[in-house]
């Protein structure tokens, strides 16, 4: 019975990991993709404008 207790934690972790990967793959794209892309683009534009407006250039 020691082998069962030794194999149970890795098996449970493998099941949860496979479930996590499936959720990640299923949520890629779809209806929310454009909204997520717009949020990222806005954050990048804000960072770019902050960098350009900075009075002290990084050297």
C-alpha cells in the first residue's frame, strides 16, 4: 500500500495541471479576445506616452 500513497500526490497534481491547461486553452480567443487586446493596447500606449513625457531621459 506504500506505492499507492507514493503515487497519489503526483497523480492528483497531474489531474489539476491538465485541468488548468484545458481552461487556459479554452479561454484563448473567443468573444473576450478583442476586449483583452484593447486593454493591453491601452496599457502599452499609456506606458509609451509616460515614457515620452518624462523630463529625464534614461541613458
